C-alpha cells in the first residue's frame, strides 16, 4: 500500500455554546516584560488563525485537516493543525512521502527525522507527528481495528479524565463555582492555570495561593487539584509556591520553569513537597530520556501531536515505565490520547487530560468527538483513530495547495 497523495482541507464553521469562552489566559514566559504582562486575556484563546468570537455565544472555528491517500483507496486523517504545519508538510515532506509504503511507520518516521536535522523540535516535529498519526489511522483502517487494539490494548477501556480549566476565570469566587460544577459532572481531578509569577511580587504570590485554597475548599478532600505555571516561574519562586501550596495537597505543579532548564527543574523536583510534572514542550524519546535520567519530573506530559506522533509516544511510554515515571499526555488530541491510554498500564497512565474549552474548538468538526461522560472517557471502537469530518458543521471549505 503506497502513499499516493497528501492533501489539506481548511474548514470553517460556527460553534454555538453557552460557555463564556476564554475569559482568562495563562501566564507566559514573555510576561516577564511589563508590556506583555499587561496584554488582555481576550487575545489569548486558541491560536488566532483557528478561532474568533462572533458574539451571542457564537464562535468562528477554522481548522486545517490532513488527508494521506493511498493507492488502495484508504485515507488517513490527522488534525486539526495550523496552516503553518500544513505549509511545512507540503514544502518539506511531501516529496519524501509520496510512493512510500504507508504501513511502514517506523521507516517513514526515521526518514522524516533524518531529513529534518534542523527541525528536531517545535513545529517541524508537529508536522512529523501529524503525518505519523495519519499513517496509524491508515493501519487501523487497513485491518478494520481501532488504534488501541493495534497497540496491544485494552488494558482499560474507560478511564478518568481531569477537567483542565484553561480559559475559565480564576477569581476565587468564580473558580469555586466552576470547580464545583466539574465535581457535579463527575470529574475526580481538575487543573487550573495561574496568572502570577516572580515579577508579580508578594501580592501575586498570595493570589496564587488563594486560588489553590479556594479550589481545595470548593472540591473537598477527595478531588485532586493541579496547578500549571506554563514555564513561567524560576527555581526559587517554584519552591516557594510549592511550600505555600503544599497544605492544600496539589496532585502536581506543572511546568514550573523553562523546559530547557533541566538542572533547575531537577532541583525543584528534588526539594519540592509537591510532585512536579512537565514535558509538554519537550520532544521525542531523546528529550524524554534527558528528563527521566535527570529526575526532572514525577509525571511526564509529552503531546502526541507535537512530540513525534503515535510511533514516538510508544517509545516515550516505554521509557516512562522503565524509569517509574507516569506518562499522561498533554491534552491537545483527546481522540488519539484515548487510544494510547487504553493501551497503557493504569499504573503508567491513570488519567487523560480534557481541556474543557479547547475541546469545544478542537473537536468541533468531528462526527464522533471524544468527550467525558460522568468525568470518564471511553475509547472509540471505530477503525483507526475514529476521526471523520461532520459535513453538517462545515460552512466553508477550501483545499490548500491543489495539484
């Protein structure tokens, strides 16, 4: 079975929701500069080429989908992705891929990696991940099996999700109300994104702690809470926050310093009374190995759509198991992560991340979006990745780079 074509389709549609989307943004490393720290929340929803507010609970959704065709009539689907990723695949990878054996995922991954010697991280690896994921979709469709079966599962078909609160307001009163709603919806864990870092002084530090206090009071003792610093603290501040937050028993603090500061992250993990997670902004098995060998994190969070795709995630899971580190993928692609979770030991991967607001956008065009029920996700039994576009939601479509 040979790859015969690679196509990209840009879809537009209108989401109607009663969620007040992206009221708050997260802290960012660039917020160390006052002019960027003052930038408003409404500019920082999903990437601005994918989303726009129309008013009255209506949002423009724009997604680019990847289709990998084969000479046997089976097409693999991957996405949504950005236009930048599509351009990269079209200009840098397409000629390499045409005519290749579509089932030879290890060979194709290795060729892409070796070709992109200057693209071992970042959006070049996003492109590799998208192709790899589409090829696994082809493999599943070729044998009429869901991905998790091809990966050796199920070890678990239904598993808990944690409610990731990116975009929700974080004032104590509003966070309390939202967190209590998550508990009513059956979630046993919830993650929140703080706004303050070292540049915000003692006032900001107290606000961070008050958010954690409010969340613990809101959800009670039996629900886990996590806090995401999105690479925006330093070692001293992270340890201060860990010690102040420890009485409220966070399950973890996430991405507390810059991802390249391996020594700093390892120092925090060694001294923190709270477990530390990270790895969302790291790539490939080699990046994971560096984290594991240095003892950087208690929980590793590589992203399936960024770190190298399904082929590479399997290697990262194996490394995590060998080092005794849980691997809970970042929640950028819930449909694929559900298959991966279903094929891993619950000891290694006990949870799946569900970004509440982001998934309204990211899964908008799917016929069968994968969403939690009573706080739990059940893996799809559809062949391959289980992805198909719902044409009823598409108001405008355009093929990019037509032949």
